C-alpha cells in the first residue's frame, strides 16, 4: 500500500492559505489615523501634503475566529479522516488476503499453479482497485477544498467592500502585506465581528 497516493494529505495546509486582497474608497474623515504621503509642489510653488487613510486586518486572526473559516477547516479534517479510514480499511483487507495466500502456499494448499496464479491476480486487482478508489477520494477532496477556498475568499472580500462603503478608507490591507503598521490602524476585531454577525451556518446534510 506504499504506492497509494495521498495528495489530500496537504488539505490541512491548504485551508490556511488566504489570497491577499485590498479595497479602495474615498478620502477618510478620521484625521488622527491618516498616513501622510510625500509632499508635492503645485504650479505656483506652494507645497501641499496629501493623506492616505489606511487600515489593516490580521489574516491569521480572521481565519482563527471567523466561523465560516472554522467550519471549512473542520470539513477539511473530516475529509482527510475519511480518506485515512478508507486507506486503513483497504490496507487491512489486502494484507489479510495476502497473508492467506502465503499461508496456503506454505501448507501446500494450492493443488495447481493455476489456482495460485488466480489468487495472485486477485490480489493485484485488489491493490489496483484500492489505489484507484483512494485517488478518486483524494481528487474529490482537493476539488472540494478549492471550492471552499473560493467561498472563503469571496465572503471576506465581499464583506470588506460592504464595510468600507461607509468607512471610506483608502486602503484596507492584510497585516502581512507590510513590515509595520501602527496598532491604532488595526480593525481586525471589528471585521471579525461583522463577518460572524452575518454568517449563517448551513444545515448539515443528512
């Protein structure tokens, strides 16, 4: 069973990946948190200073506390567990049959070479069928994970755009997009509260 491919084993790592997004808006009214941009000189020689109103969110915290992200992570873990269970079940079945062939051969239980070859062919088919079955489970899990990732990213991006429609920040960034942000610019908790407030957990399929 060492040949059985388990590409879905990377699922747990996949659910933690978030594409970086940013949202734009008009100039902000909160002067205390505005970031000063480089000064510019107008045609008459006067110096003017523009400001960019920025906020940031911690993506790791969003993943840890947004209920949709937690639900999707749990679904991923269940998918991985199903594949592990299937692999163990198939492996036990194949090992049991292989052992019976060995014991039968050692006790001269095969009356003809043809009967021995038939069992060996059956064993090989069991191995191939198991490999194909697990590969199918893995592909389905990978496809499901990809759809979940799209769903999560779309949900966060849509909320940020709706949220910023009233806030009108010039940019909302993920914390890992920069080296340093003033902690006063952090709106992570506010975003998490907003995301969870509008999230309705779907009913589990029976």
